[in-house]
C-alpha cells in the first residue's frame, strides 16, 4: 500500500506563507489610514503580531477606509481561493507521485 499521508506537521510548510500573506492583507485592510500616517512620517516597514512584516510601499494606503475594506477584502478572497486551489493540487501531486514511485 503506498504512503498517502505525510506527518502532521508537513502541512504547515505549505500553509504558513499563505497565512502570513492573509494576515498581512487583513491588517492593511483594517489599518490603512494609520499606516498612511506612518508612511507620511517616512516609516517604510510595520511589524505586527507574530513578526509579520508589512512594507507600506506595497499597498495603496491613501484611500477611504471603506474603499480599503472592499479592495483588500477582495484581494484576500482571491488569495484564499488561489491558496486553496494550490493546496489541493499539491496534495494531489504528493499522493500521485507517492503512488507512482511505488514498485
């Protein structure tokens, strides 16, 4: 029988980058006006909980908070959908390659 399960911590390697990006988008979504003020004070980088770093120049901050909420919520949804699709593909690839490699 081919091995189709990897250890319980392996999934974290796949998921962690997506969680960090997700938290980054949500944080910018909720704090765009505060971050804009920091950017005006020549702050380039904000570090949040768990060491998540946000490069302020990577985001459009000078927009109304409602627009930011909508814009970054849409980006977050797209990010989550793409992440789910990639996880599914990686899981299938792992299982298929494991089965194919068996004698």
